[in-house]
């Protein structure tokens, strides 16, 4: 859907959120002709030292502020004492991403001076780290040990030059999906965005273009948001969609190739034994 008129708009998304645009002053003719990009919450011309402010859940920000105030105001050691483990995903976030900057449920492991992420961990990164990666590496290692590099398997030596690069390519593609910014949007609270057809999103307190959607797991607004993939550990949006498609294709090639090798090996061994 493309909005072409600078009028108040209401959008109902699939995630059950109603986004509304506040009424724009119709008498402001000077600003109506300006079609420059809308101003973000920290300003378009901000100094590079000022980090970007991303459109994350307002409720989550309030909760984080409340917890921060409680820690700063309370001097009672009994009140400040919290359990070391809560047996939730927050335990992974607390102990493994303690040095990362948290934006909603995304963790900026490496970022530029202006706050733009370079390496990001998504909201489901523990599943990707402790399930997806071991699943790919362990199963592939078993295939290589017992079939590809096994002299008694009858597999030609040059087949390793095919299998190993495919495995490496799959892991690189997974990294490009899991650790790349999916398209997190900056917070835009300027009424100029409404004139350009943007919609108001109450969950993040920001205007958004037609293609951007709110990610509940990530607690943030993502450009062209498609879905959250637990296997890759992150949300899939405009900036990592291509990498996601490449990963899905390559991991299927690796999977079918490995299954084919196992089937071939079983029949080959049975033929030798006979």
C-alpha cells in the first residue's frame, strides 16, 4: 500500500496493532511543499557523536527506566539482591550479552560511532547459537569423518573439495543473516512524516512507512519486516532478506547432499559385504 496524500491515515496490521496518524495542521502551507526525508528523534543533522535513537517498544523503555530507578534509589541490600538465575531467556541475555548495547531485544555487539549496528544478535540468538550451529556442524562432521574422509567408504578424495566449501558457505550465510541489522528504524516523531504518508505506531511512539512493521519478539520497528526465524535467531527484514534466502537455499543443498551420501554409503557397504 502506498500513501500519496498528506492526510491522517489509519492502518490495521496483521499483528493486531492499530496505527493512527494525528491530525495535521492544514494551514501550514510552507511545510506541505517540503518533501525532504522526515526528521528523526535525534535530528537528521545530528553530530556523529550522538547515537541514533531507534524505534523500540515504549512499554519496554518504561520498564527499563523503572528498573534503573529502582536500582539507583534503593540502598537496602536485601531489596537489591536478585536471583542469579531466572531460568528464562533473560539469563542468556544477562550473562552472554552483558557488554552489548541493548535495543529492544536486539544486542549491538559492534557498532559505529553514530550507533549504527555492525554486528547484531537477534532476540532468538540462543536458539541459533546452541541449536542451529551445533546441528549443522555436528551432523556435517559425522558425514565427513565416516564418509567423505573415510578411505574404506569408497568416496573419491576430490569430493571433499566439494563438500567442505558448501559447509563453509552455509556457515557464512548464516552469520550474514543472524548478525546483520535486519533494518531497524530510527524513531521519527516529526509531523512532517505524516505529510509524506507515514503512519503513527503507538507501540514504539514513532511514525513508520507503509512497509515497516513492529516485531513483537524484537520489540522494535523493522523495515519490510517479514517474520522472526528462530533458526537464524533474528527477525527477517529488508536488510537481511537476501542473506536469508541464500542461507535457506544453501542449507537445503547441504542437507540433501548429506542425506544422499549416507544413503550411498549404506548401499555401498552392503554391496561390499555381500
